[in-house]
């Protein structure tokens, strides 16, 4: 999906053929405008005027053509006549078109035109949702000003809705600093630096807790899309019943609870990066829907027949063996091909021993500041304990261990006793009756994952939870699918 910048963000000069065959170099296209009128000379004159004013223009010679065009693509403004062949003076046919246009796209600014103007007609048009009213013959400068203002307003409103939706998602804003003193991680960073400036899809693989989310943020920060959104979606936590609505959005009235339009994750990430975390947990039934938008950037919101198009850079992540899942028929091979143009495998912490101490110091400083604790560092026993431990939960487990130690320590240095590395740190060394509810929940979830061989849906069933509820609890408690 590398079709280039979204239309509204283009800043390059454009050379285009006008209706009379001439070629005009002009500033960046301001937005897409639909013109609906049944007089060809009017369409031609308005098309030339608006295109020379920097707008992308599509014409329609009848109400039916106008409605079909709006169903096919999104416009930034519409300029429609009120009188057509069936009704040349009353404006009723145009008012009917106006109402149907607003029903299709309530956010589309519509400017109405008529040669049979009256105060009553203008008032009725405004009541039905028109933004302005122009009488024929028109004044070129006034018409351009009105259209320009309506396009800019529409773009601002859509941007505001998108930002509001992004804020509602509480997008991840963690820092993207990566500690990499080990040769294994230096190789990863070298590959990230080479790949990041491109739009190639990236597949991040590796055990849980190795830092795939951190590398995704770094890829985004180093890309040409750094000023656009980074949207992160845990594919395992999206219920199958609302997958399309979550990913592609929906229109008002699409289903019982759809009281307003909703922007999906792909649309939120337009111009930026979309991270599909835990991609192996995507149900097979939903994979064809994802494949289509991955291939060409096109999708329809639930309840709408109009295709939307986005420009998104994809980063997928998984700890699963996707080729093996393909062999088992649980993952589509064509989808895998689309997602792993570049594969970056993150090494486990046990393979990057040189990074353990620097990471521990990093987490210690951050946690001491977070919890207002005066801790200077690690003593010799803690250093040796960190060095000799295998870290099955990788960097995530190290961070959890250090935070717990900071909270439990009573001195200025962290000791091995504060670290409590082993079964106790996982929560199994203490009786349930002595635990907090959160600690007990963590123990039970980890035990269920072990019994289910770390298959999350099976562990969820054993605990009497839905798959999405299980993922929400795991995310809240900081538990990976490997139980760390």
C-alpha cells in the first residue's frame, strides 16, 4: 500500500489536461469537488474554473450520476444544481438530490446553484443541509471563494474527527530509545535503519517480551511518516464479531448500536503506520478481509458501499511460526507474503547478555523516578543474579523484576533478595490467601497458559473467559502469551 501521499496532503506541482485539451501547471490540488448539472456548457465552464483554481473535479449530468459518484469515492465538496430536465423551475428535484446526498455523506459540504432563485428556495436548501447558495450566472471569484472555504472546512472537520478518535485510542507514546550493546541487537538496529525510510511491509518476529513494539515505534520514527499517526492494534484482542467495524469503521445505522459514524484503524493510520500486533491470532475467516486492504489499500466501512482508500505502512508482529501455520492451513500464504517483505527477527534476552546490565540500569532509573524512590543502583549480589538468570520472559520480564525490586527495596541499592528472581517473582511462591486480587489473577492466568501449552484461546476457555477478555486481562497484567 504505497500509493503515495493522501490526496489532501500532496504538495507537488501538477500538470493536467483541462477540458479544452490545454495543459495547465498549477499549485497542489486543494480537494475533490463534484459538480452536478444537466447542462453540458455549465459543467464545462465550472470544471475549467475550479481546475484552474487548484481543485480536482468530477462532473455528473444528472442526480443519478451524482449519487453514483458519491457512492464510489469521497469528495471534499459538492456543487449541485437545483433544477434538472424533469423539473426546471421549482428546485424540487435538486432539493431531493440534496437530501439523498446528505443521507449518503452527512459531512460532505454541499453548495447549491439555481437560475430560478428565491428566498424560500434558499431557506429550504439550508434547512436540508446546504452550506451556501449561488445564483446563476455566478461571479467566478465568489464561487471559488465559497468552494475553497467549504473544502478547507471539510478537511479540518475530518482531521478533527480523526484526532479525536486517535486520542480515544490513547495511542502508545513510549520512548523509542533502544539499548543495544550486544552484537545481536546491533545487527537488528542496522537492519531497521536500512528499512525504515522505505514503505516496505515489515514482519517482526521473536519471543514474547523481546521488544517488537519498541522496534515498531523506532521504524515509524525513522520513516518519512514520522509526523503521521502510529496506530497499534492487538489482533488477538479484537472480537471476531466486530473485526470489520474496528478495522474499517462503520456508518451510522449499519447495525443496532451504530448511532454515529466510526473511523476504523486503517483510516486512523492513513499517511502513517499501522502495527498489527499478534497477527497470528487473526481468525482465518477474517484474513481475506485484511488481505484486500493490504493489497490495494481499499476497503468499505460497515454499512457503506463506497470504497475508501488509504496509504498505510504496515508493520506486523508475532511470536508464532507463521510458515508452520500456513502449512497447517491456519494462516493464508498470500497474506504472509504481503506482510513479510522484510522480516526482522528479534533475539531473546539470553542471546544478548551484554544488554542485561544496561537494560536493568535503564529500568531502575525510570522506576525509581516513577515511584519517587531514592535508589542508587544494584549491589554485587543483584548484578550476579541478573547475569546468571535465563530470562524466559525476556526484556518484559526484566522490566517487571526491576520495578518490583524498586518497590520492595528498603535500601539505597537493589539486592538479589529484592529481585526475587525465580518462581516467587512469577507469583507461585506465595499462598493465594496472602496475595492481592491482581497477584492471584496473574498466577491463575499464567498457570492456565502453561496447562494449555500457551494457546491463549484454550487457556481462556479453561478460565471461563472469552478470547478478547483474556487478552485484555493479559495486557492489563503485563503477561505475554508465553506466560512471562
